[in-house]
C-alpha cells in the first residue's frame, strides 16, 4: 500500500474511534440477533418497517413484552448501526485521503443497507432461508468495520501496524482458517434457521455412535422419540448438517493450533503471535460452548454466547489475515517506510 503522507490529526483520530464504536455496536447487534433466533421469535413482529402498525421508533414501551421485546430491540439496534455507518462513511469521505479506505467505507454502508432489507424481507416473506443470508452478511459487515477501525488508526497510518515480517505460508494459513470459520458460521446459520431443534441431542457421540445411523428405519425410531417429547421431526440431511458442523469445528481447532505453533517458530511479529494464541483460546471456548449448547438442549443464553463468540472468532481471523497481508514477507526487504520506522520508532 502506498505511504500516507497526510498529517494524522484529531479528525482522523475521531474517525478511528467512531469506527471502533460502530464495530462494538455491530457486535451487540449480532448478539441481539442471536437472541431472536435462540428464542425462536423472528416473527414476533409480523410487519415491517412498522411494528404492529406503529412507526418503529414510536412503538409503546408498554408493549415490549415476550418475543416482541427481542425482535423489536433488534430492529432498533439495527437502525442505530445503520445510522452510525452512514455517519462513519461520511466522516471518512471528508477526512481520509486514501481511496481504498473510502471504497471500503462505502462497501460497509451498502452492506448495512442490504442487511436491513434482508431482515425486512425475512419478515414480509416469512422465509427462513433469507435469515441465513442475513446472518452471512452480518459477519462480513462486522469484519469490514474491524478493518476500517484498524486502517484509520494512527499506528496503521504511520506504518507501525505490521512492520514485522510474515511468511507467505502463515498468511495463506490465516486466510484459509478464516474462510473455514465463515463456512462454519454458514453451517450454523443453516442449522439454526431450520428451526428443528437439535437434530443430534448428544455429544461427543451422535445417537450413541461415532457416526449416526440415518437409515430409514433409524430415522423412524429417532422421530418417534422426538414426537413423543414434543419435538419437531428431523431428517437425515439435518443430522449430517450437524455432523458437518462438528467436523469443521475440529478442523478449525486443529488449524488454529497449527497456526499458533507455526507462528511461535516462524513469526517475527510478537503481537501477531499473541493474537494467534488468543485465537486458539477462543476456538477452544467456542467448542466448549457448542457442547454446552447441546447438553443444555439449546438454552437461549448459552446458544447466544456460542453465536457471539463465533462472530468474534471470525472477526479476529479477519484482522489477523489483514495484518498478515499488510506485513512484509519473510526473506523479502520491507518497504522504505517500514525501514525508516524501524530505525526511528515512534
């Protein structure tokens, strides 16, 4: 990336802190969306953009009860995040000299608008599949805000964000794991929006086996038991979807562990190494929360924590990947700006 020679004043610092605040609010928004799905109240408010015929912002607080509370609160938080993103994009356009940062800000604004429309169509059309894409886009938007927050920081502008070299292998590894986490969240969104409960009620086994029996006879027995317990019948596809979610979780854990071990040996970036081990800790906790979600029969608070930590894991992966691709390569000379900063650190 070309060196930014524009002075870093308080207006650019303000944009950085505003981007951080917007990212934090987006994390709250993702958590509130998790609560809506965990409680199964996505249609608690059946109209949009109004709320039971009221202007969304004038809906009486006395009627914020039950599932309406979760769904209506989610809408208000989403509206707030949309407004913050509009302000952030405008701010960046006035104070940022770098074109790619402006383009990223516009991309974030477009994403949040589309995200709001998808949420509305999810209600108007009552289509669970739209909710899946709604979840995908939320994660991508969250990462874009994180990158904006980093890109507008003083350390990034002055070249101190990623001075230490990364090997090409570590960069590609971080990117591959981040993509795998995104795939994992897509699998999770598909499971959650099927609204079929737990297709596999035990862990670490699956119906008492390493691999579940999904033959027609086995499915008939499984669904007879589910119906007896007032649960929605499942399918072989949903069972194997949950198994895929487990397999990918193990692959992610192995990947981040290998990444952290390799970073410890090869990475000159001390802060990057610390982030790598934080990533391991987060994925470990994520697997624990996944198991707890099953053992608690999808308790809403546990499931929402699982969703929130998944979003943070993807967020950290996105920032690590960004850091890696901003850093000079191992065995390659860093750019002139990085050399000067190494000689005269700020």
